[in-house]
């Protein structure tokens, strides 16, 4: 009897784990957060000759929760460019942009819905491929310092479905005035197919990409405070120059670094 009671008490104590923390994104209707984002990209390619290019572009970003349901939260993101520098590689665009995403409770992008009120299925996928890469995956259960978790992500990009395995780790805590922040490290990899523009013309890319980064998560508010991420991709490329010219085939290496910081 004593052994049975001790076993039950042990199970209860393990289940409670008073040292654990609940990390969940809090999605509430009409909630708005603003961020500053900087994207830096470098590309090297071999397409009938070697070449390279880069760009850096900044954005003011506003995220507004449009609706919350059993199938996730619909978040509308407004991006206003604040400046850009290009060196042989076209940036994602200098126009004001907005897009809608369906997000899960752990921050996963379930679906890209619209870009500038155009359905995602009707869009060129130049910008859609890396939407959401700065958002760290969160665990499905409470975690303690040093705990790790894995999250399978499926991202619908128009007619293409991307799958990536993301891994997260709670690496520490930090106080910032009244905020209690969790430090999270994350990484993942998976196959990636997308369409972008290169100086030679529209390019179809097929290959593999990996992402790693760190983030500060506002535990009390259930929102991202800041994050940095680096995405690396190696692709086979097929470029369609246009005007009836024959396709150009080759390879491309892309490095994309993102930093994002919450303003309000």
C-alpha cells in the first residue's frame, strides 16, 4: 500500500511540474501589434555563367487578428517599406503590401490566404515562400528550461504545399521592465519549391532550405517580442527569359536573414 501511494504521489508531482512555463500565442479579435523588420538577402548563381547579387529592405509591419476559430486565427499583416538597397538582386518589392494568414496556436502558418486582396492561388510565389519564417514554433505542452520540442509544419503556398520540421528549445528567461520574456532557439529544414525573379528572368527553384534563429517571447502577452532568423537554400534553377528564348538551367544559393522587433 505504501509503495502504491508513493507511486501515485510521484506521478502527480511529475504531472504538475511547477518549474514549467506555458508558451502559447494569444490570438484575440482585433488585437494589433506593430513591428520593424529588416530582410537581407544574398544570392550566388551559375546560369550560363556565375553571378551574385544582394538586397536589404526594411519594413514597418502591423499584425491584426481578424478572426479566431477552431481552424486557427486569421491574421492580416500590413507591410510598409521604409527603404531598400539593391545590388544585382531584385528585392521583394517597394510597394505597400498586405497579406492574410491562417495561424495555429503554436505559431505555425496553416495557410497563406491572400496577398493585397488577391487569393493566394492566383499569385506569383516570390514573396510567399518565406512568410512566417521569423515566428518561432511553440510547444503543445508546458515546458521547463532546456526542454526541446518538434513541430511539423505544412504551409500552403497557392498550388504548392511545403512541409518543414521545426525544432524549438527553451533556453532561458529575461526581464524587460514589466515584461517576462522567454528565450527560444529554433531551427528546421525541408524541401522547398518556389518562383522568384532573377536578373535573367522569372526563375523556378527546386531544392532544400534550412532555417535557424532565436526569439524573445512575451509570456504574459502571448506574443512575439523580437526574433532573428537565417534561411539558407540550395536550388536547381530553371529560368524563363521570355520572348521565346530557350530556358536557362543552373544552380542558385540563397541566404536570407530576417530581424524583427516589436514596437507596440
